[in-house]
């Protein structure tokens, strides 16, 4: 059941994608909380989630097609750099008190674009590293790690928000 973990490079990719699941869980809870806190509207919470998921519909197929023509590892490195810069920018908006609902919508869309690219590229790299014969095993392990630690990220975000409020 764990045969994919023996493939060179897979453990590192698995760790990266798994920890992305943690940040995804944190982001899900945080976006919803901030939308409600900023606007007081449950409709705003739904809007944030819709905007965050829209890039998956728009970009997943084009990113997959592009990854067939480019170096997937380099693309994933670039996507992760984009994600880190975006997270720092969002944190800066929050720390300076400039996080409006409009800015939150933009950040949610950009985070959704990051997530669409990261998950699409991650799955193609899983296939590259484990091969066709173990692709399902590799992808199942990736999803197990991503979703499992994602649940922990959601709980962690909830605990931080309970203890420290939106300043956390």
C-alpha cells in the first residue's frame, strides 16, 4: 500500500502537497471567518467560497495542457513562489488593517488560482514520479496526506480564531 513512498522524489513531493493541505484547511476557515466578520453576511461567506473555487473551473485544464509542454517541476516551483508572495501580501493587508471585503475577494481568487495550479501540477508530478502502474496508489497517498492534514489545518485555524480572533 505504501509502495509509492519508495520511489525517488515522491516523499518530498508528498510532503509538499500534504503541507499544502494544511494551509488549504487554514485558508478555508479563515476566508469564511473573515468574510463574516468584515460584512456580517452569510451571503458573503458563500461568495468567498464561490470566488475561491472559480479558478479551478477556469484554470485547471489550461494548466494541465501547459504542463504537458513545460517542465512541471519548474512550474510547481514558480506556483509555490507565487503562493508564498500572495500569502505575505494578504498577511500584510491584514496586519495593516487594509483587508476590505473587496481585497478579500481578490485574495480568495488568487489563492484559488494557486490551489488550482498546485493541485493540477502536483498530480501530474505524482504520475511522473511513480509511473502508470502505481499512479492510483501515488495519487491516493497524496490525497490521504493532503486531506488528512487539511482537516488538522481547519481545526488549528478554528482554535487560533477562538483564542485570538481575526488578528491571528
